[in-house]
């Protein structure tokens, strides 16, 4: 684990611009020599904070003259944005990284790795030792270091050096000034804070993302307004614990620093915005002020993600969650009273070290009372460097898997019952595009964050060589980013199916 006392090296604003120019000169030469722009491919693992970091990396690459590639194999630069929260993300990353070795020829594609795994010495050393064809590695939240990493890589002889380790480098300046490339311009991820101070005994995030640091209130609002002006209808405010926004500022003496409730209310007033979402809320910091703002402001999503993790007070204490089941259930009652029809989703961990059958039954009882609309359920995964990893006993794995199956089956019943309430109703849906499961139908999300698949066609253009040598614009029904009316015809555990209601 990297120590917080490690000396950091910083890229200044001037140096950032300088290295942008160096790489831009390289891409200009590449285009002149080949007739095509160099391409990039980013594979992202983990949370929406990582998605946001990848959007910034893509924006910087676009600024320097790169264009998106269709696949890692067909790209000139490949970046991996890593996650260290669960073991399966580690394993998938190493699998994808290993698959590039056979296709790498003549130093291409250039390969860079960044993100949370690169904040842990065990993974940094593994990449250097086993995957020494990786060109450079960066830490988490270090998009500003990317131009420097590329300039160092592109202008040197890759065959005569080892992986460039830039995990101790950081960038100066707020991300508001960085270019961003969004695959879905109608949805904007906006980071409001980084890091975490909670130190849950199972979680590696405080060790990889560092301590809580709130971004400037004014810059968050500015970025959100700019995103809406560019077409965003849906803004997601991101933080490891959004409810503690501003706490670090107040500890440093800014007694009037805005709370998260104040920030959420301000952004909900941006004209042209359809919904503002936020992720993730910690139960110990969910205030009555925030619940009141949720009650009053209709543009705030009719949904909250509120991780429970366990319904056992004994386990919650061992997890260092700093609330008990009674406090959590009281929050659920307040939220359902504040906003009619609000959906409440959660995270649940089964098999935390030392969990007994009684502890597990306590979780089921809380689930029965809370009636979660959906849940992300996990088998406990030990993370090296956390206290709970030392308590893990692999011999209990079979018992834990049986408990996990019981929990999933019960939650599936609750999720299906919640979705079935909408059968026969017309709901508003923000159109995302084609469904991942079937490209003949569209999908989007409701204000309360339910996934809806529905019949309809996107406005698009195509070239019909048989009909005309020119591009033919075909008028279809909807665009990405439209808010449409959908009649819900059937409900499943994870999504709703319906049909588009045409305007008269």
C-alpha cells in the first residue's frame, strides 16, 4: 500500500499544456504520414468515479488529436482504468492485459494502466514484473498526468526501457478546466469530491483514493451548467460519500462551506435539466436537511442508493459502518414519507468474516421491512491491506454461498413486486439508445432509475448504396436524450418492457 507520506510530484498547469502540445505535434505528424488520426481505446473497470476519470482521459486524448478506436487490437493507444474494490475486477483486468501481449508488434499499441489498483504496491509490482510490455502506469484520478506519460513514451525508444512508473505523480488544478468526452452527451458525470474518511474494515478505497477532498462549490455548479448547455438532461453527482461533501472544508475553518443538500438543491434548479442523481449516500451522514431537499425539489431523482451492507448490528460494528439497523430503517421511513414512490436501492455483503446464521437472519429481517426496490448483492471479497482480510476464513465458503442464494432469491421477489406495480402505467423515460440485449429495441431510465426497454426507432443516418450514392437521412421516432412516454406492458426483476406512446 502506498503511504500518504510518499513524496508526490506535480504537473503544473503550464507543464500540462506543454505536454499536450508535444503530443499534438506527434499526432499531426502521424496524420501527415498515414492519412489517418491515431486511435485510442479505454477499458474501464469499477465504479462511476472510474467512468468519470475515463471520460476525462478520453477528452484529453481527443484534444491531442486521437480518435476512438473500435477495439484494443485496432488502436494505437490502449488504456486500462482499474478497480480494486473486488477480486473479480482484479482478475478481469489481468486477463485483458495479458490478451494484448500476442498482438503487440513494433511497440504498438502503446499500453497504459491507471486507476485504483495502481495505488497498491502489490499490483504495481505485478504489472512491472509480469507485464513489462506495459509502457506506463499512473495512479487514481490522475488524468492530468496522461499527456506527460504519453510524451515520455512516444518520444523515447520503448525497446530500451522498462515500464514508466508515474504513480507518485499528480496534477495541479481543478478538473473543470479539463476537456471531457462523453459517449452519451445527454448524461453527465460530475465529481463533487474524491476520497473517503470512513475506513470501513472491508474497503480499500481510503487507501487508494485517499482522504476526502471536496471540490469547489462554484466549479461544480459551473461544470453542471456547462454540461446542461451542451445537451445533458441527466447529471450524476459523484463521491465515495456524497453526504459528507464540505466536511473537510469546515474542518479547515470554512464554517459556511455549503452542505451536500445545498449543492444538490442548487444544481436541481438548472434550467433544462430533467433529473439530477447522486452516488453514493452513506447512512451515517444522511441528514434531515437533505431529506427535506429531496422532498421539495422535483428534479432530484425519485431514487436513492443507500448501502446497508448488513442488517446485523454486530456485523455493522465489525464493518465500522457507524450506524445500526434501527437508524437505517428510520432513514428508510423518512425517505418514503418525504417522496411518494421513491425507489430505494442498496448494497448487501454476504459472508463478512464472522457472520453467523443469526447475523444473516437479521439482514433478511431488515430487507423485509425496508422492501428494497433493487439491490447489488456481493459475496465478501477479502482486500489485502484491510482489517477484515485478516479475519477471512475460506472454510466457510459453502455456507456463505447458500446464504447468498437465499438472499438473492428474496431480493428478486421484492424487485419483481416493485416493478410489477408499474404494469399498465405510462412513465417518462430518458432515451439512452439501443438496448444492450437487443438492438431492435430501445432503452432508457425513468426518473426513479428503473431500466425500461421499449419499441421504437432512433433518428439516424445511413448510406444506402443501392438507393443513392449520397447519405440518406431516415426520420425515425426519437433521439438519444429525448424524454418520452412509455406504456409499461410487462415487468421483470431487473427491467421493464413497454411501448412508446406517440404524441398527437
